[in-house]
């Protein structure tokens, strides 16, 4: 099969690659759409490999059609349209037995495993990670279930009430997924801050009440002007930058929540005044991956249109143009198309 193979920093090759061999509990998928994630961009450039080892076929945000099944798979049929969670927990470790599979000590995931990901014509997955796509949902839309599930899981970790106000730092895919999900859950006012005009335009199109260019406007002033001077109920940090992590607490009211969904580099740190945290009863909440979220995400996605998140589509052989678009300021989510 044809695949896009990562051989090390800035070394991608479009080439022939062995088709996966199925185990009894696995399913072969013919890939339809496969999105390029920020995590994959950091691997491609060697900034943060997340444990991936070359040579490696990347790709973990995707949809496809069942092309073959292991003999132990009973609950699916050939030709069914599906998406898949990129993580599979072991089901046996300390955390799995406490219903905390997001912290599994022996997880399988597409990024760190030796198995081929979805930047390829075919890929195999554990049958237990599969989710059927409703007839009303296109394969293109289904490729967004994984990134939107990040927002759904994050929202499940905090106390959020209809009518609460939210400021989102970062208008990338995850930041705008949070916009969609928080609007679905009843946020009254949502501000999105991002220095890129294209992202602000899409944020506005997808329901942001106010968009801010943090390079030209004082975000704290905008937040105070729209909250009677108190600050917002919640700030979602979706950049993964130490400066925005520090900024987040300046934007919330007393008793407010900061929800961290951005992925910071492992060697970056920020300073937090624990006196301020205690005095103001701030809630600082981290969010990692999206266990137990795909079913709810698929249901929630019936209520809004996430497709504007995908701004660029390329064939796999045009990977150089795809990577360039994702690097620049013209693309939000770049996706490989196989249909």
C-alpha cells in the first residue's frame, strides 16, 4: 500500500509500505479521511516525538470503511463506516481497574506504537476502539470526532452551568472544538483570542461572540468590559504556551476555572501564585486525551456543523503541500483525502 512514512526530523517519504497483518481482535480499515494533528507536526519536525520511533506511519484522526476483520471480531460487518479512538487501554492495570483508562499504564496508541497509523491507504485497529458513524454523518465529518472528543472530555472534568461565560486562548482546532462544545452546553458569552485573522474569522463563523487579536488588543480589558469588571467564569487554555498559561488566571473571576487543554512542550514551566489560587478559590484543571468520550461526541456532533474546521484537503502524494499549509497561517485543519 502507499503510505507517508516519517524517518526522522523533517524527513517524510511517500512510498510503498507493507499492509498490516491482522490479529484475531483487529479490523482492517480502508482510510477515507485522515487529519494532520499538532502532535504529528511536532513529531515531523522533531520538536517533541511523543515517544514515536522512526520509521513510522503517523496519523490518528481519521475515518474509514471496514475492509477486513480478524476471526475473533463478531460485532462489526465488512463495509461499515467507522471512526476509532487512537488509544486502547490494557484493561488490567491499576488505573484501568479504577475506571480511569485515560491513565492506563500500558496503553496502545497510534502515536507511540510501532504499528502503522492512518497516513496510509489501509490501517488496522483493535475492534474494541471502533465506533460506528451515523448515516447522517459524512466520513469527512467523522474524521473530526477525535479532536472534538478532546473538548468533550475536557468539559466533563469541570463544573459548568448553562449561562456561564468562557474565554478561549487559542483558535486552533482544539480551541474551536471547545467553542463548539461549550456553546452546545449553554455558554452565554464566548471570547476567542488568537493572533491569526483566519482563525478569528472561523471562530466568528462557528459562534464566538467576540474575537480578539491579542497582539493588538488587551484581552484582559476586553474580558473585564464584558463581565462587569469581574472576569469570566472559565478560561480554556488551548495553546500550550507558558505565557498563555500564566495569563489564564488573570481572565477569570473569583471562584473561576482554568481548563488546560493545550499540549505544552515537556521542558517548559510557568509560575503560579498559590496565594492567589487559595485566596480566590481558583480551580486549575488539566485534561488529557478523551477516555469514555467518543459516544457522547458523536451524539453531540449531530447538533452542529464542525466541517469548517477542515480548511485544506490534499491527496497523500501531495504531502509537501499539506505540511506547508499546516505550518502556515492559511490552514486550520489540513486533512488527507483517500476517497
